[in-house]
C-alpha cells in the first residue's frame, strides 16, 4: 500500500485553514467532475480529490492523518504502525463488530483510506443518523497491559480530541479519565463510559464514550481470543529425555513437565490459565529448541560429536526431494 499525501492532492499547505481546504476542493471538483471535464483522467482524479477532502475537511480525521503522516511522502510504502490511533477520540459510536463490555460514505475510497479511517467513518455516519438531540457518542482505542485483564485494574488514560480554533486551524484538546478495566476483558471489546460523549442539546442526555480495548505488545506473550501463548526455550536434551522446567505465566511461574520425545513446535497446554472469564482461555507453552553453543567449550563439542556418531543413521531431510 502506498502513502497518500492529501494536502498535495488538493494543492494546499499542511497548515491550511479549513476555509482554504474547502475552496481548493471546490475548485478542483469543478475542474475534474466527470460530467463536464475534458481531462482524460477526470474520474480518477475526482475520486482522489473527494477522498482527500473527506479527510481534511473533518478536524478529527485530519488530526489523526497528520499524526500518522508526519515525515512521510506520497507514493512510499506504508502500513499503519500498531497503535497509531491509540487515545484518539472520534465522534460516533464504534462499529458493531465489537462487543460492548458492560453496558463508518460510499465513495469507494482507497485501501489507504480504509486502513486508517474505514471503521471510524462508518461509526460516525451511523451515529449521526440516529438521535440528533442527544449528545453524539464518541469512541477511542486504548492499549492496556495483558496483566490488566488477568487481574482487573484502575487506570488513568489520556484522550486527544481534535477541534477547530477561531482561525479555522485544527488543534488537539486533551482530557484525562479514570477507567476501571474489568477482569477478563478481551482485545476488541468495548468499555462504555456513560455520559462521556458530546453534551446533549435542550436538556437531552449526553452521548457515551466507547473505549476499544487492545493489548500492548508483550515481551513474552501473545494472545489469540482468550488463549495466551509463550515460546518456551528448551535444550535438545530436555526435549528428548523429558524435564521439568520453570515457566513464566501472567499469574506467576509454574513448573512445567516436558514429556520425553518432544519436538520443536509442540504445544503444552495449561487448561484455564488463559484470560479469565465464564469459560477461561488456556495457556500454551510452545517449545522452541535452543542449542548449546559448541564454540569455546570442548565438553559441548565432544558431546555433539558423540551424538553425531550415535545417530549416524538418522537423516532429518529424508522426506525432502533429492
């Protein structure tokens, strides 16, 4: 996927006021409208212009785009970095594909747009169509530690909400909230904070704030649903002969029995040691063979030579074509 420079598409500076962006869009839209334009690439350019305007006219999308696009250039390879939108507060409830815990145009936009804003755009559009008097819902993504799901936690989070200043430039306002992380919450679930969205009008209630939960990358563990995985290094002798080895888990270290005859990639399950819940997940230790280095150790080198002699008839590549 290639990075798109929406400012370059509209021919405006990165610090352009919203009125300047609107003026540039209208001028280009008239020039490239497929019904009147004589340009050979009018339809494609019209779509590009519309996509750029859809982002830059919206203070929320523009501020998020400015964050992820800082220092990038049009046409370079691009993938949104993990957690790029953490703590960014958008208007609109989250899309319906996430489960609420306790409680986004039809432009044929590019893959680049969808990667950054597809879900946010669908969420915002759906919420605006429902209750115009009630305050608008907001949503944001927050990253928590895996251990917070095991134990539950109280956390203070900082959210950033884009807004326009009197001159029409985008600014970012910050607010801090104290949040209770329920024990057993999974990635992709949403916490609903009642009344923390936009205020209502004429006495109507405020909207809600939905926090989409994601886990921070962990040095040891990875998560799949409620199951948690650890790559567990073992020596060849421990795998071949069997052993009991200390194994870290998010709930503390346990002694794990390695069955004799184990091979690399074997998964050893600790039932119910994954994320808590009515049906808790499981914890899997995935065996990873680590070879003792022969360099600098005569004893290890001699042991390898003895093993090579004892297993001379064993060919680990016998299944490969010759």
